[in-house]
């Protein structure tokens, strides 16, 4: 079904005359993948209508589909040289989980083996892993369609096409676009628009040139390729190579589909028959996707796919949904949400949807109409135009931070005087409600200890695990959220710093919260990893003692939490400081460790405080040295 009979006949004939290698392996055309000769791996599957789905929107998954018969490429190393030219073309579609926010992408691959069991998803595309990425022994050529900006691979944006040899730092790449002969200019394409797009890859043996060309399926192949790179594939290809696709999702995910594919070793890959391609699953209503597909047959017999976007007008409602958008913002990738979608998701920012209110503004619960995904939207007021670019740069950096104990920032939107930040929704809300109010059941010690370890590993990641040091600046119980399993997730990271950008320098206040501020902050105003450690120490004491750092109503000796725990320690009864609600039901060793670590973090000399790495080792029981002595001089604690 996939290969019409007359093609098979000419194919056998021409191969018989010109080449000695196997007869059915040099070329094929699949307009849909019913009965295709493919080896599927990972989450890849062929849907009942013949659509090849490489991944769905499950996170951190990979999918492979490889043509089962290896292609024979004779290279100098294998004795004699054959013609390495090839030509391929395929139609794909990436349907993001959230509008404007999908990942990671898919790649056309030529590889020496079908075994990708050692490869990992996310930015590694299911092709490589951290240790083999970039090795010349890989012998892999990949054309990546990448929808996430991965700084470690020097990506330029979150919507590009790249040529990869043996690793993910592309030898050439360009933002997704195509050359329109009619308009005589390049037109940008969104890889994750959900619309089908076509890609051509052509290697010319004589010129040693690899051309990669992208276009919407309704267009002919553009005259000018998107990438045209000189490259000698005889160094990359070995005698037997497999051709196919690899795709992956990460924290951001898309459905990745291939609708049709043709491949040819002995000439131009045959055009796909657009009319025969399987259709994509229908999507939930969302204006962006409300397209209507009409097939037209021209006199010459060529078949065009015409996408007629339902031309609804929204002029009357324009004001309500008005937002601020500038050209430079498009380069920061896919994380921008439309105000309208957020407005609808939160039922018009209704009071009943308010989840909480923090120093920066209100947080609303929302549900995205397109995917039913639950989100939390934080509204932050922001009045400065100046610094906005830095602001958005930082947001995009925060969006790339990934750790299981951070509340994931998925996107943003901005309007005049207002910024909206979109986060993963955390069903159990913030930790302070469990610790300090009667409204929620109290947490037992095992749950609390676990949350401390969760938050310490998130802070360690912010301080040491990323390309640049990220300071949190506002660690406290109310900024720790609990997911469905009551695991701790640190929220609002980076926000304190962001808010500095917008404010007038004269009025800049020390960011953070009274009771958690390291003493040097009021003198220098300069936050450091040690000032985060100070706040984390206070946070540990909050969790162990079940009370806030300052309790003005309490007996005088108990007003300040740190002082009070220190008093208990001085009289040799540090466990007396533990939360009475626990009724003594805790492991004494762990409780003592947490209280002592809390004290060590609140030393007034920053250099004397432990680092997040040391704290994490103590909490995980992996420290190689004993806890430092707590020393008190003249009744004061330095
Ligand atoms: C990466 O993959 C190679 C095989 O290609 C394997 O030998 C190696 O152990 C893998 N490394 C990691 C860290 O998984
Ligand atoms: C190599 O094969 C291509 C077809 O794939 C053909 O157009 C080209 O002329 C061949 N080159 C040589 C040197 O045989
Ligand atoms: C491969 O190229 C040859 C020569 O141009 C052509 O006759 C044949 O139809 C092509 N086959 C496919 C499957 O593209």
C-alpha cells in the first residue's frame, strides 16, 4: 500500500542497472504509515489512521521510528567509495501540551545502529546522553527541529532547525522559516503551531553539500534552502546506516507526529501526496487551532492543501484583552501566553479563584481551555518600562530552570503595568498553612524532614547546579508549596531579584521578609548565597518548631525564634524547642540535627555559615565530617 507498484518496478530496474546493493532499501514513500517497514521504540506508535506518533505529551519520554532495512553507504573506510547522495522529505506536526509551550522536538536521524537504549530524552532528543554527546565515534547525522532553548548546546532560540554531527551542538542552525518566492522574503514559522510542516534534506555527493529546507505543507519546496552547509559525510557515514526519527519530551512536552515520509538514494525524494496523508487528531477548541482544511485539485493535477483560518473578529473585546508585546520578545521563545487565554483560564481573575496573596501580588487558580491543564497565575504589578527587557530575559532564564523540587514556571504574559507569571498548579498549597494554622492537619515529622531535604536540594540546584548562580532571596515556609504527594517545591525563585529591576533605585528595598533577613543585608543590601542559607536556617527552625520566626505575642524570651532555640541549646535542652504539636513523636537525632543546622545557618558572620552543599549532605546523612561546634561568646552568637 505504501509504495505503488509502478514505483517498485522502476526502482528495481534502476537499482539493478546502477548499483549493486540491495534492491528495496534505496528508496521508499510513505503517505501515512499503515504497514510501514518501521522499527518503533520508546513511546512511538502508529495510530489507527496511519499517523506516526513519536511521543505524546507525557513528560521526559522518547520515541523512535527507524526504517528496518539499513542503507548501504560505502565509504573510504569500508574499502571503496560509493555515491553518498541522498534525498528525503517528510511532513511533521508538533502539538504542544500548553499553547506556545512544548518540547523538546524531533530529529531526522542517520545512525549506525537501531539501539538507542542508552540515550536520554529532553534536550538529548533520545539520540545521545551526557557522556557520548559529541563523540566522533557516534557516526550520527541528525537534523533537529528543536523547540526548547538549551544553553549548554549553544541554541540560539526555542524554534530552530539544526544540522548535528555526532552531538547536539549544531554545526549549522537557523530559526525556523522559509523563503517565499512570491513575497521575496523569509517568513517565520512556528514549529509548535500544531500545523503540519514539511522538511527536505538533500545531500549532494559532488558538491559535498547538505541542504535543509522547511516550508508549510501548502507550499512547494522553496527555491532557497534554510540551511546549506558544506560537509563531507564520508567521515560520518559507515557502511550500514539506519534512517528514521527520534523525538523527546522534557518538562515541556508536545505530541510529535510524522504524517508522511519519502527517502531516496538515487535521486530526488518523491513528493508526498498531501491528500493521502493521515489527518491529525482533532484538538480541543482554541482559536489558534480553529482552522478548516480544504483540499483543492488544480488543473495540472497537483494537489494543494489550503488552510483557511476561521477569520473571527475580536475588535469589540480588544480592549479587555489588550497586552504589551514588542518585537524583541519573540526571540525569548515559546513561553508567552496570551492575556485572553489567562483571562479565560481564571474566569476573568475572579475573586473566588484566588489561591493566595503574597508580597508580589495575588495568585489565581486557572484551567487552560486548550488542554485542561491546571495552572496558577501570579499577577505582579510592574510600572517601569525601562528594564522590561532584562525582566523578560530573567523570566526566560527562570523558565529554563528545571528541578523536581522547584515550582515550574511555564510562561508569562505582560500588560501595561502588569506582569502575569504562569506556574504549575500545586494542589496542596503552601507549607505555612500546614505548619501554623488549624485549617489543615499538621504534618508528621517524617513528612517535615522530607520537605526540608526537598527544599535543600532545590536551593543547592539554584546555587550550584545551573549555568549561573541563582539567588532565591525569599526562602520561607509560605514560599514552599506542596505537590499532590506532599513533597516540597520551592516557589517564587528569582522573583525578588526581578522586582528590583523594575523599581526606582531610590526606593529599592532589601528584598526578602523580616525575620529571615541575614544581618549583613541591612548593611550591604547585597544578597548572596550565604544570605539564602541564613533564610533557609530560619526556615528549618520554623518547620521543626512549628512557629513563625517572630511572635510578638509570645513571652519575651520566645519572641525571636532563633534566640529562643539558642536559649534552649544553652541550657542543654535543645529538643524543648521542637513543635509541641508533634507531641514528642520524632526521631531525636534528626530533630537535633535540624535545630543545630538552623542555628549554624543563622550565625552573623556569612563566612561561618555552612553552604547549601554541606547542608544537603548533613540532611541526607552523607556528610563526611561532624557537625561544627556551636560556640557562644559572651552570650552572643557570631
Ligand atoms: C551513554 O551511551 C553509551 C552508549 O552509546 C553508554 O556506553 C554510556 O554508558 C552512556 N552513558 C550514560 C551516562 O548513560
Ligand atoms: C550521485 O547520485 C545522485 C542521485 O542520488 C546523482 O544525481 C549524482 O549525479 C550522482 N553523482 C555521482 C558522482 O555519481
Ligand atoms: C528516486 O529517484 C529516482 C530518480 O530520480 C526516481 O525515478 C524515483 O521515483 C525516486 N524514488 C522515490 C521513492 O523517491
